[in-house]
C-alpha cells in the first residue's frame, strides 16, 4: 500500500510540474567530436555530461532512429533523451551514422562500431568509464544496439564487447522479417528495410537473417531491456515479445515493458503514469547494470 500511494503521489507531482515526462530543468554541458571521416563525410557524436563532477562517468551510447534511412543525432527527440539521461547522472554519447539510402547496413554497423571504439580509446580525456557502458537506441538505433551486442557475444569476441554491461532498446525490430508480416501496415517501415538491405525478404533472405538480432541470441548476451508500445504502427510489438522469449530461453537477464496505449515514440508525448514508470525503470535498469 505504501508503494502504491508513493507511486500515485509521484504521478500527481510529475503531472503538475512537467509538461512532458522527459522534460528536465537546467542546462547540461556537451561537447561535439568528429569520430570518423569517410570520404567527404564527417561523422560526429555529442557527448553529454551530468552536472555533478566525476572522474569517470558511466556511459550510455545512444543511437537515433529513422529506419536507417533518415534521422540525425541532434533532433529534438534525441536531445531530450540526452538531457534526461544526463539529469539522472549518466553521460551519453549521441552518435550520427551514415544513412542507408546511399550506404549499406554493413556501413552503418561499421560506423556504430567505430563510434564505440572512439569513446573507448579516448575514455580518459572524455572522462568516461570504458568498463561501464550501456548500448541504447530508439527504433532503428535500438536495432543497432541489439544486433551489436547479440552478434559479438554470440561469436565470443570479447574485445568487441569489453565494458558493455547491458542494452536498452525502445520499439526496435528484433527480426527484420517482422516488418513484412501480416500485422505490419507501415509502408515506411517496409520501404526503409528494403532500401537498407537492398531488397525484400523474399529476394534477400540471407540479409534479413544475418541482420536480425534474434538470430544471434546466446546465453552470453548481456542484460537487456526492451520497451514497446502495443499500438506501434511502425514496428510490431510482437517483435519485442518474440525477442524476449528467445532471451529467456537462453536464461539471459531481460525485461520487457509494454505500454498498452503507446505508439512509436510514445515516451515523448504521453504524460501518463505508465510512461513515467517505464522511464523510471529504464534509468534503474541502466544503473543496475553498472553495479
């Protein structure tokens, strides 16, 4: 009963104090770094810091969504996430990567790997604890986080996964073939997948298999948090359900949080009790992995 009352009090407080569940007060310092150059393209990341001073901050490596074909690191939604994480004491590296209209999934994953390598190699100067990293992303960005962690733990490539303590993915496809299922009606999702993998699942089945995180789950996978809205019209929430089932079958520590009324990107516009609880749990999950 005490917990229930405190939760209700928290909801009422947040309802009147904040305009949106992720709104933060104050300012947070960040620095922009070029982590890679490919031809004439300079790829950058913004490293956001908490306001309290610390010798080495635990890090969230954050990747934006956009179906691999659109989006950029400093969109308002992504900046809001970075400020929110910083307000909770977490440094956040918000990365850009090449988009798939002119590039491949392999190129995108190479960029993702290089961004992670950059923060590890420069950890001292960046004031980052390279032994405490959580991979996080929204939609396509969450897919990259899930794929990187599952693939390299499956292959037991410890150099690639060193310091990675967990993954948090919001409304991300775990099986790319799900974007073409009967319950999927998003033309954007299908177009984005075909543009990225250069064809449909029927024409390029090996590509859809190879780049689906669910195919690489092993008992070595790091603790994983998956968040999804049941009314998501872009990525079916059943993709996350199936992913969690696979994780549990391998005894991987995991948690699925479903918002029954949430759509794609619900956490940015739904100021309800469930959204707040999901956000609170996300922070708790990340911090717990660092202990």
